[in-house]
């Protein structure tokens, strides 16, 4: 039933009635009036007749869309600013969500990833500890627990890999995994099969391998004939039996092993020096699993507690005081994440603030538009349109804006993600930070856009369709002296004040971050990063005995010093900027350890006697290590200033002692205090640090540091020659300058955060600027008549200028004052999480003038325009 | 539709239309006239409200529409009752009469 037909049918009815009335003697005009009146609202009735057939909503939607498109393209300025504002707001959230996703939130690439839990044994002394388990404990837990459908163990394994029996050997990082690992992860092979249940039972028997998809691509060019091929790993021939699907990159958030080997093969790997699967005290395995259907986390935890207690009783030497802890993947990441979750949370909050400012813009724009269209709305109401219809149509316009804004926002977010991809991770394991815009980010962005526009579009829509007909129709669009004009400006004023205040908060955070970064960058890292070349060695990979290792590390620095251009050489187990420092347990003498803990954790490294000199780390008290501090002399240690202050406040730390390990482990004597420097991140707060002599605590994997007279990279080739002379089989890896390591590992991540907060600060100010501009421009446009009158009765141009600027001043000023309070509060919150940042008055000296000045600027252009108003034209227009 | 003491309960309009069309097919205006005159102005019906009702009944299959010519020679749509429509009318009338009887009895009981 088309509109036309129904409409003409109704017309015919009315016509017939009118004609009848005319025939009976009524004058023509009255007859038609009576006919129409007694019929009722023809348009509405036609509509309800059509509605019966049920397709009208679709037609209406299409009508609304066409109409909206026309309206939006007519006022390009309005549409442009609204879409741009939304784009910035949504884009910021998109980018920050991507960041949070990559760093923390992305679920494991397995089906029903929310069900995967991590389990480990931790001792009560540990603060945030990674969950690890020894293999015998894992075995026992798996056998005794009834809560898990599958419980699997795995660990990274750095091995020597050769594609063919005579191919060159590379160092690669794979994983050893229990036979049920793939079943626990619920993944399917892309090619071939996974481990059979019997292949993980007898130690050392079944040399089978499953490749990761990336490795298969890289090494074998996705050749399907790899199945059955033999490769050599650590001197053992392994048969490739399967290839993983592309999506499964591993059960770890960061590291992507190249291949998987059965757990039972691990005793034969790495030269068989340690037997990790028999030692109960070697807690190195990750254990992950899924609960059985119907079992809750609490039940699993309770059962695990019982099992843990039983094990502690049965094996007191290794398991005393160790308890089982089960965490979800997210909990695990937050626990292990250090400061990362807090920083991410801060970034997300900033992004939401930007979105709020953007929404305020859009709300202001919509409200201004709505009141400008009051006349149109009243007319339509008067001729019979339903209020719901009008509101629906306004909302359709808003939704189209939201859609456009959301899409542009995704584009902005994509740009942000591209910038974030610049972060590299300097590590010797295959870590991949894969920033990508996945569907969850897109969904999040679109929801943000739609939600905000719906929220801010509804209010103006409801307002303008109020049946205040005569007022709107009579006054037209100018609200110069009407009372109903003023209250409406109030909301927009509030919005702009809020925008200015919020953008000040954003600016404050950005300024604090920037000042801190600058301060720490200028202060320097506390050691010499330039002119140092580093390389890492791990002789345990080639089955060196303890004696051989000792000799290697005695010869190597001496040999290295013979290279022309080398000023000095040193050894260390970890370097700043990497992930290589160790977490050591200490019990300082006479220190009050908190209840329940048995020792403190401190970051530390093992160094030789040349370390302090080579890296130019100043010793402020006592001395560094000497050749006399060897395996036969008393145990010594050097702490940094922060550690000394923390453990022996106000006292002389020289001569004090600390245990290394928990109660019962040997005492170390403090013989020197080093200046506190930067260890993990440029912007970290002063952190306690411990140096112990490598000679007294040997380790297989060490870093060789060479101080160069000239370009450190030029030492790489001569160093390689020396290594080849010493032992051609001994691989070195991670050869780069210390500067590179420190910059990519410690500086760049902080720099990225600073840049992101600066970007959001600028966005906030930009949006507030446009909000203020829009409001003042709108106000001027509605006051043209008033301005015209003023000028006509003698006001000068400058008076008008001043009048408008005053309006801007009030808004900017109020916003700045409110913003100041908010900023101070924000700074306090920030300092709770990051106490070492720069919070001096300088921050406010920068932020307040910036915010105020920029927003006042926004009032200038409309003010100038107002002063140009030609009174004659203004008064003539209606 | 105005709601006052003389307004209709739902379904009443359809009932009256069906009853009127049972005698002869009519177009919209004529239908309105006849219903008005039959009820002797005791009921208030907005003329236009016939049309949505007619559409509903068209959809339900109780009436069918065809093009014809009015008394004045204007092209109009003429509605006639269908077999289903007649059945519907019977059902409606009987349930209406039952309702009336029930109310009458209840009122009598109260009064006495």
C-alpha cells in the first residue's frame, strides 16, 4: 500500500464530505474546513494506516539517512569539526587500547583462553614472583589433583640448531613441553601431529619435534615435506613430526619459541649438565592448565593448598614453606608486570579524558545546531509530525556523525599504532610486540563513538522537540533578548569550562612526564653507555665444565684487551637496559624485615674487578672489587647509595653485613658504595642495587664489556677473531653497543610514553580551543542584532571587541582555575604511583599560561568578527 | 482518537465495520456515514480512524478491497467482507453478547 494511494483515498473521502456539505448549503470554505476537521489528522492517520503493513520503519530510516546526509553536507564546518573531534577522541582510545592490549590484555592465542590458568610454587618471602614449578612437583600435582582437565609444563630452551646434519649451527630458542601441552592448549596441528602420549615417558628416548609456523616458514619455506626430516639439536638428531597452526605463537605472552621438544628430552639437551626433571629444587618450569568443567577456582586452590602442604611435609629440604598458587593469565601478567599495568591504566585514563573533551565539543555543537533549527522543528511539529519521529531523525543524524567519527578515529588509532611499532625489544629470546588493530579494538572504538554521541545527542534532541511552538516560530533563530536563550547557553558554558579544565589536566600529566624525562636524560644513566661494546656468552651450551668456564673468563678479558682500540674489558652477568639483571634475596643485618617475609628482593649483578672502571660507575665510599676478592677470601659485596640508605639509614654501610639468600645463608660484608644509576628504565625511581664478585659467585652466562677508544662497533670484528681463536665452537650472541641496548631497552619505552601523553595533552588543548571558539562564535552570531544596536547607538568597534573578549576571558579564566585544582589533585594521585617524577612549580608555570593563553586565542577570531559587524545589515536581518 | 465517555473499546470499531459491510460493500466515506447514522450519534468516532482499522482488517483478511466508482464518479476503493470476515464477526458478536450478559448478571447481583 503506497503512501500515494492511501493519501489519495483519504483525500477523496474528505473531498466527498466537503461536497456533500456544500450541497446542503454550507459555504465552500467552511465546508472544506469542517470536512478536514472532522476527519482528523490526515497525515498521521495515513502514516498509521501504512504502519499496519510493517515496513514503514525501514522506509523511515532511509528517509532519515537521506535527510541527515543533506543536512550534514550543507554545514560542512559543523560536520567537519564534530567528526574531527570524535576522530581525535576515539583515535586516542583506539591507540591506547592497542597498547594495553599488546602489553597486557591480549588473550592467549588458544580457544577459550579465559580458562587457562597458571600454577606455581612460591615461598612466602617472595613479593611479586613469577610462578614457576620444579618438574617433580609438577608431576606430583598433576597426579594428585582432581581439579584440572589438563595440566602441562613447559620451559624455554636455548639450543644449538642445525637444519641439516652438516649445516652451520645457530643458537635458537625453543621450548620443552610435557606430552599433554598441546592438548591442554587445545590447539590443532597445521601439518602432521603433536606428541603421542607415550613419547613423553622415558627420559631421553623420543627425539621428536613440533615446529612453530613462523619457524617453518622461515627455515623451510613452508615446505610440506619437512615431516619426517631429521634436524640436529645440541648434537642429537630430532625428527620433525608436526607443524603448528599460524595463530598459536606460544603459551607465553611475549616469547615465541621456534619449536617444541618433549620434556623428557631435556636431560640430554644443553650438554646434560643439569637434569632439570629430577631436581625438586630447580623451579624453572611454567605450568599452565585448564580446570575441569564444574570446578571453581576456589576449589582448585583449596585442593592445591592441601597438596602443597603434603609435599612440604614429605620433602622438607626443598619444599618447606612453599605453597601452591594458581592465577589466571591476567592476574599473572599484572603480578609480573611491575609498573607496566599502572602506566597502562594511566594512559587509558588520559585517553578517556581526551574522549570526554571531544564529546563536550560534539555536545556543544549539537546543542548549538539544535537551537538553530528550533524553527524548523517547531514547524514540523505544528504540521503534525510526531515528537518521537523528530527525535528519531535527530538521533539518526547523530549516529551518522558517530559512525563517521568512529571510522576516522580508527584511522587515527591506526596511525598511532604504526608509531608504536617503532618499539623494539632488545632481548636474546624471540620476543615480539605485535601491535595490531584487532577486532576488539575496533569494537571498542565504535562503541565509544556511538555511546558518546548517543549520550550527548539525546539531550539536545529532546530539548528542541519540546512543543514550545509559538515562541520558536515567532522569534526565529535569534535569541538576542529572549529569556529562553540564556539558560541554554549555561550548559554550553559549563561544557567549555569543563573542556578547558580537563585539557589542563592532560597538559599537566604531559608536562610532568616531559620534565621528568628531560631531567633524567640530562642527568645521565649513572654509567658510561657510549663507547662500550657488549656481547653475551654462554659456555654451558657447549658443555664446558666449571674449570673450563673459569679459565675462559680469566683468559677472555686479557685477550680482549690486546685488541687495538680497547681501553678496558669487564665481565658482568647483566647490563642496564636489558632484562638481564637478577633478582637476589638478601637479609641485611639488623634490618627489620616485614612480618611474614624472610628476606628482601634486590636487583643485582655479578661483576669482575674491572666493571666499575670500564663503565665509569663512581664508587662514593669504600672500594670496588679487587683481585684479592676471589673464591678463597671472605665474601664481599658492593651496594648502591639507595640500598645503603634503605638498609642502614644514617649509618656507615661499610663493614655492615647482609646474607645472600634467606636465613642460614652466608654473610657478605659491604666494602663499598656505588653511585645510584639507572638500571631498568630511564625514568625509574632510585632503586637499590647489589653488586657481588663474579669470582665468588660464578655463572655460566656472562656479558663481556669492552670500552673502546673510538667507535665501539669497530671492535666487533676483531672480537670475533679472538673468540674464534679461543674456541670456534663457543657462540656469542647479542653483540651490540651498550648504547643501543640502553636506548632501546631503557630510554625508548619511556620516550614513547612521554610522546603519547604529550600527544594527548595537545589533543585535549586543541579540542578545548575549538570548543571555546565554537561557543563564542555561536554566541556572537546570535547576538548580531544586539551588537548592531549597540553600534548604532554609539559603541565603538573596540567596545564590541572588549565585550566578546570579556566573555572569552570569563570562560577561559574559570576553566583555568577549575583546571588548576583538578591538576593539583591529579599530580597528587600521580605522585602516589610515581613519586620520583618532577612535580615542582615549574609544571604549573608552564601549564597555566599555556592553557589560558591558548584558549584566549580561541576567543580572538570571533571577537574580531564581532567588531566587523555592520550595524545596518545586522539590524535589517531577522 | 479522543477518549471520553462515548469512546469505543478496542475491537468495537472493527465489529461495526464488519457488520455494516455485511449488508453491502462500501467505500470509506459511505461507510463512515452509515456507521454514524446507525449509531444515532451516540458514539464518537473520528472519521479518519476508519482507515487504519480497514488496513488492519485487510491485513487480517477479513475484508477485501477493489477499485470502483463513487456516486459522484470519483475513483474510490470499495471494501467488502470476506468469508473469514463473516466468521470473525460471528465470533466477535457472540463473545460481546456473552460479555454483556455477564456484566448484566453481575450488576443485577450487586443491586439486589
